[in-house]
């Protein structure tokens, strides 16, 4: 990692640490599980898979919400963020509202399993839940790796793709082959979007500013480059793409179940790795131009 001495803060390229080191690790995991669970609920609801909807709701509430509460540190004061005027300017506050409404409406729908209106409302807030993490990071103007319109788009695609992958696993595990074939189309489409978005996102950041160039260079060639090439690329892109290609040649029933589940797990690990790198490699540009420092 780029190291800076205290007196070099914002004079040299300064890495952000609050959202990825020590307690910040919880926010990384919170964003991942919240978006994965909400994305799974959203995709499963379109396919009518109640079991997958329940699993997605649980992932979002228990793991995503749990890590988020641990990160915030004062769970009993959480309501203040949602009901104060902070929602007008804070994406974290808006996110708490989105997640809370999604979980409440989703739970009531699953309990009744009849109300179309509740399901539509739950899906709206599930989608907002998937997208809010990208907007929360995009709102930070000082970090070019985050401050790009492509980041929320990337997070939506990766959240829905991860949700579709887990929904596929649940469908196959429960013997719902028809639903499995339907969600497989979602997996193919979302994977194609993810494979396109990642390089476009990195190239756009690379040519936006010198700090963006440093972030991308650090991600591709720095200390954590192994995480990118092995985790994000090999496990998160190549392995799922190979599985999708095989399922297009063979019927999904003919593909090894072990291989399919390995590809699903690989894709999730890759998504988690990519999110880690986006948080870890975000740097603030120096406030004093290099010519002035010379």
C-alpha cells in the first residue's frame, strides 16, 4: 500500500483507510452482503422462487445488516440517521431507509405471499438497496476511483449478477430446473455486462486524473495486484465465463453440479475481491501541485 507520513497527508497521494482498515472492513462486508441479498431477492421475485427470496432477504438482514450495525457502532441510535434531516445529504442515511423499507416490505410479502403491490414496492426498495452503496462512494469527490458515474452502475450489475448466481444455485439445489434455466439467462446477461463494465470503468478512471492513474496502477501492478489478477479476474471473470460458455454448449442439466457450484462460489469471491480493491486502492490526490512541492 502507498504509505504516507503524517506530515505528508494530502501533500502526497494519500490512501483512504476509514472504509477498509480495522473496523472499516465491516463496511466492505456490509456493502457486499446487503447488495448480494437484495439482488438475490429482486431476481428471485421475478422468477417466483420463494425459497430464493427468503435466502436473499436473510443475507441482506442478517449478514449485511449485521455488519452495517457493527460498523456504525451505536445500533440503538441508528433510527436517528434514518429520521433526522441527514437523509437529505447522506447516502448512508438514505441507504438505511432503503434497506429498512426493503426488509419490512419483503418480510410482509413473504409472510402473505399474495400481494402483488407489496412485491412491487419491495422490489423497488431492493433495487435502491443494491444501488445505494455505489452512490455512497461516488459522493466522495476527493477520490477519483470512486467519484465516477460508472461506479453505481458497476455495483448494480455486480449486485444483481451475484444475486442471480446464488438464485441459480438455490434453484438447482431444490430441483427447480425450469427456474434454473430462466435465471441462467439472467446470469449470462449480467456477466456480459460485468465483463464489459470493469475494463471500461478502470480505463475511464485511469484517464480522469493523476490520482485516478495512481489508483488503477496500484490495483493492476501494486502490492495487491495478485488479488486483482487471481481473485477479480481469474476467479471472478474467467471461471464464471467458462461455466457460462459450457452451459451454452451443453444443457444445464448436463453440466457437472460440482463445477456449477464452484463457478458460482468463484464468481462471488471475485466480486468480493473487486470491491475490496476499489476500497483499498482509493487515494486522495495531493492538494499542492507537484510543481509547488519541488
